[in-house]
């Protein structure tokens, strides 16, 4: 005899497996977020792989030029002419290898290079680093170039064929319908077949793109990294010093923030509290005096708010996020007492911490110029490329800047060292003073 459950539905004795009457499992859509996440990840990995392949195409084209140059140099060395070009070829080889190390470091673990290789012909012949770089050069100029071209052409082919059904009617009669150069679309079925080819190109990008990027990068990671016989003690010592500088810079920044809050904002807020208490006690017997105290309290509160905003801007200036590095530096130049020219060409954005460091370096340097240099004008030049951000700050002041003189240069150096950057200062007596800073973009 059928029974009824507590909702009044009859129970015919069939096992309850959680399946509704229409036969659709209750959790049938549970795997949809997983499929969506997998698709998004695959698309993101394919886009990143294409960016790596196209980036590798640039260095592969330069590698091909250097390889041809090296071959011409080797042939002409038989008659003595190539011996004069050999040092230039070696410098180009080492510079290109360093550029590739930087590129690989932006897309994965940092590639630590060995000690600087020689540029003289005789030592370079027996130098293991130069031999490894030459082997990388030959592979990257051939296989790396081919893979880079695939990374550039595959998206174009996929886009062309996928969209072909939308514009095939506009093509002249007898035009090729596919990117392979075969077939002519005469019907909608032919156009749809070309569109399916575009989907095939897309599938190749999604499935093979990341692997192609790894194959293109493998010779560089194997041959351009420091060999097992390379002494890395100097690099370890340098990184240890960099970490110590980063900790020191962090501690100095914390002390600056604490001092600003304690000596400025906290005193203002104490003043506000005292004035409000006095006004509360005077409001009954002396309303005019209480109103005056309230005005003073409001003025002190506004000053405290202004100081809090100043401290917040000192931690990470919001103008960097709103206007970018160029806009932020333009604002610094506008507020500098010394006329300052800003020239920024930085098409690739850097990490927020790197841009903040560049901003603080320029701000501190312009402050030093206004206080100590006696300069009539200053200039700030910013360039980015190859994963590096370069700053040149010059003034026509009296010169003689010294890190030991308490002008803030030591703090600037610590900030830069925290990012594994470099600083060069040239300030002869009588001027001019030039500060050159180089920071990794950290992308």
C-alpha cells in the first residue's frame, strides 16, 4: 500500500536517488563552474603563451642578425678583416644573451647569468660562457624564430578563417576562401567550412601554444644560466646585501610614518580633544568663548586631516594609480621650486612598488635640488624597455653631492637596492649633477 511522505507526495516504493521527475540530476549544473574555470585558464595560458612567443620572436630576429654577422666575421677572419669585427660581434652576443635572460625572467624564474664573458677574441675562444651563448644563438635564431612566427601568425589565421562566413560575400569572385590558399567559397556551406578551419586554428593555439612557448624558452634557460662550475658566491652576497637594504629601507619608512603620526597628527588630535573639552565646559557660562574654542578645534581637526592625507600619500601616492608615472612626475615638477622639465617615454607599466620607488626617488632628488644645489633648472628623463625602468635626473647646480652628507642619497640607494636596481651619481664640484637609476620593471 503506497504511503505518503510529510509533504503529502505518494511513495510508490521506488528508490529515492535524488533525481527529479523530469530525469535531470539535481546537481547537473555543479560541474559547470569547473568547466568555465578550466576554459578561462586555458584561454589565459594560451594568451600568455602567444605573448611569450611574440616576445621571443623579437630576440630571435636579432639572434638571426647576430648569427649572420658572426658567420661573416668568421669567414672574413681568414683574410684578417674579421678579426677587427670580432670584439663587436662578441659584445652584441653578450648583450643579446643578457636581454634574453631578462625576457625569460619576466615569464618565469629568474635566469642567473654567469660572470661577464670576455669580448677579446683569444679569451672568448676558450670561454665556456661564450660557447654556450653561441649554441643558444644558433638554436634561437632557427627554432626560436620559427616558433615566434607561429605565435604571430596563428592568431591572425584563426581570426581570418573564423570570421570568413561574415564577409565572404564581399570578396571578388574566385577569391581563395581559406588562409591555406586552397578552396573557393561558392555556397554558405563552403564559407562555414572555412569557419571550421578557423576553429581548428584556435584549438591549436589553446592546445599547443603553452608547449610551443616552453620549447622556445628551453634553450635559453639551459644554456644562458650559470653553469654548475660558476662561482655564485658574489651573487649570493649581492642578494644578501639587497635583502638587508630592503629591510633597512622598510624600517626607515616605518620610523618616518611613526614620527609623522606622533609629532604631527597625534598632537593635532590632542589639541582638538582639549579644545572640545574646554568648549563643553564654557558653553553654559560663556557661549562666545566656547564658539571661539570650537573654531580653533575645527581648524586643528582640519590640519590633522591634512597631515593624515600627507602621510597616506607618502606610503603609496594615489596619483600613481590615477594618472600613472608620467602624470605623477608631472605633478612633482609643477610643485618643485626649481623649474623642472619632465620627459617620460614608458609604454610598458611596471609593478606598483617599482613605480612608487621611482616616484619617491624623483621626489627626494627634486627636494635635494631645491634645498642644496642652487640650481636654476632641472630635468627628469624616464625610459622603459627590455624589462628595465631608467631614470636620469640632472641639474645645473653647484654639484658636490655626497651620500655621506646626509642629503637623503643613502636612503634613495637603499630603496633602489631593495628592488635589485642600480644607482650612479656624478656630481663634480661646480656641477652639473647627474643621477642615473635603473630598476627592474618586476612584471
